[in-house]
């Protein structure tokens, strides 16, 4: 069994093979390719080259022998040589043939060499092996030179990386305690940062929600527009009261009147959504058109010389949506529900009391004196004896315990900033002069004292002497 050759391991993964896949043995030049050959291919190449050189040498020896010995037949015992040509004829071996076929062809060529005792043939073979070994050595040296070449210009990447890793490892080992402290501090910082970021996100959402549900216009502008709207309503009521004077001579007057009034929060929300920042001059024409759409007065002469007076009132909630787009409608609904988010003070009566309001802040037809007058407070109807609570902290700066004047029995609460609240028409005062009170604390009871048409609470709110609309600032509506 033929001994397998030792495998060659080159610096780069290349194979050694004959040019043109050994198709022409007249050219024995060797080339390199980038594919990896099996050990059998290397052995076959060595044997082919060695057999080629031996065959050529045998051909020269046989020509000399034929001249010296005429008795030897041409070509006998040498199937690998042509008697007419000294060029050896070697069967072309396909690259796909097995190594055993290649070795078989080579052995057929080399076998006749053993029939000769010429002393030069072994020498030639030895020289060929030395040439082959020299070529292999040259290839190995070139490969090693190519592999070492990058190191002549600088350190290799792997060596540099190893040194960096080693340096870092020594530094970490030397400063392990400091690194632990820094790591803990970093973790704490990241944790605090996440908490702060979360809190900031929540605060931003809360602020955005507050801004979306809060009025953008100044309170003074809102109150001024509402005063004008309420004045037109007061004029309409006055006109209805003067119908029989304006249209005399009828034997009878038939009245069918719906209640005059508007929802303040719907009007405030509409103006904020439609105009955002405004004053009365900007919106007065729009308010007038809205008023004329809300109220429709019809006068009709009926049989029997009767005048029919009909007042049809359309709520603002049915008129406003046609004046806004979809995005404005969404914010309008939000503002209507939040009531502008201005309510920072407490409720004077058990909530809710919105449906018990008998007179709003604004112009009205005075129920006792007659004529149009400005009502500077909020009247909330309630049974006598219902407890009244302070809407803010402060001191009872004035207490009227006797039924006298327009307000009857009343109490005034004022704080250090100048906020003052007045609670009138009471039936009983609970607090005393200069008593400190807290928001929500009971201070009086509902009554019908003073200039009053029925039991109710008259509440006024002032800031440094200026009247405010209590509806904008107190809870319980």
C-alpha cells in the first residue's frame, strides 16, 4: 500500500496544481489557485512531474542504446514511448479521475527505468526532486514573507487589541472599588432621570389637559361680553312689559313667552373657541347675530280683537354647533364640561345648586324697583335654614345681625390679599366680628331678610374693590 504524503500547510489557503490541469506535459510550470486541494492531488502532481522527467531521460538513453545495439526492437518493453518520436506519450488524465488512476499511469512510465543500470538516471531524478523541493521552498518563503509584511509597517491589529484588553483589565483590577461606586452612582442617576422624565411627561400631559380645558381669554373680556348679552335680554324683557303701552286698544292680550336667559358657560366656551383672545369690539356683531337667532318675538292680531304675543327661545347649545367646525366643536364640548377651569373657591351651599339660580350676575329687570339694573351678585334660591359656608379663608370683617337695609342680615369675609365675599339675606349669622374662618366652615343660614322676594342667598365676590362674576370662580354649579 502506497504511503500517503504529508499534507502541506501554507500560510494562506491555496493549492498547488499543474497548469491547464496537466493537459500538456510539455509544459510543467506550476501555478497557485485559491482553492484547497486534497492530499491526493498534491501527490499526483509530484508523481506526474517526476515521471515526465524520467520518461524524457529514458528516451535519450534508449536512442543511445539503439545506436549501440541494433538488436533491440523499437518500443519493446516501453508502451509509454513512440518509436517514431522521442517525445513521451502520456495518457491525459482528467481532473475528475481518482488519484489511483493517476498513480497507475505514472507507474507505467517509471517502471522501465528499473531495467536500466545507467548511473546518470538516478542523478537526474535526484536533481529533479531538488528542483521541485526548491520550488516548494520558494513558495513557502514567499508566503511567509507576504504574511509577515504587514508587521513591518506597524503592530498587527490582533496584537494591538490584546494590549488594549490587557491594559483595561489591569486598570479595572486596580480600580475595582472606584468602578463599583461609579456604577452605583450611574444606576442611581439613570433611575432618578427616569423618574424625573416620567414626572415631567405626566406634568406636561396635565398642563396640556388644563390648557385645553381652560379659557384663553381674559376674565374681564368674558364678563364684559356677558354683560352686553344680558343687557339685550333685559331690554327684551322690558319691551315685553311695555307691549300693552306700545300696542294699546286691544280688548285682550294673549302671552305665550318662553324663559329669557342663556347659559353663561356655553357662551364663554363659544367665544373662546371661536376667537381665543378677544375683546367686546371684536365680537359684538357676532353676539348680536347670535342673540337675534336665539330670540324670536311674534305679535299676531287674533279674532275678538286680541293681540297674541309669542316669544320663541332657542338654546345656545342648538345654535353654536352650526358656527364651529369639528375641531372647534371638540374643544367647545371640553370647555363647556370644565366650565373654564376657573373654579378655585369653595361652594357656598350644598352642591349642586346650578338649577336653583334665580338671578345671574349681569343686567336684569329689577324684580322690586323695576327698570334695568346691574345685578352684581349671584342669587341662589334655597329653603330657609340651609347652612351657608365660606368660599375662601379669611376673617369676618363685618357682621350684620339685624334685619335692615337691602341685604338684611349678612356677613363679610375678607382675606389678606384683598379677596372679599358677601353673604346676604341670611336668617341667622353663626360667626362673630373678626373671627377667623376657613373655606367650607359654616358662617350663616339662608333667609329672606332685607329687600327680597323669597328665601335665597345673595353672594357677591370682590377682588381689591372690583366686582367679579362669582359663577366663574366658585364650585358647586
